[in-house]
């Protein structure tokens, strides 16, 4: 299990990329719900369920959450070399 609880102390954190970090349960993502200052969160290749991602989006309404969840109708792909959205 991945422990992201230490991030709870970063109350002014604005952007976070947890690409490739294995997320096997809802507790892991629940640790991010207290990060109300997040404006952008990238969750790619983590194994997080679409239900857990939806719950996180509900808890962080001002945060743009970008994921590869097959259930994520609002998925946005980014070209990180220029930080510009790629529109399919």
C-alpha cells in the first residue's frame, strides 16, 4: 500500500503528479482530500478506481483532476513538454 498521508502537512500545495504510484485502496486517495489548495492533480497509471477518483473530485471541487480512468468522461491528456492539453 502506498502511504500519501505525509502530504497532508503540505497545506499550500498547488500541483501534484502521482503518476505510476500504485493506489490499491480508497484510503490512499482519501489522504489527498485535505489538500484544499490543490489546483491540479494528475493521476495516471495508478490503478485507482473510477469511484475513488470521483469521490476525490467531489472533495476537491476547485482542483482539475486529470486521470486515465476509463470512466472519466472529463479526461484531459497533456503534453508535459509544453503543458498544453491534447485534444483527441
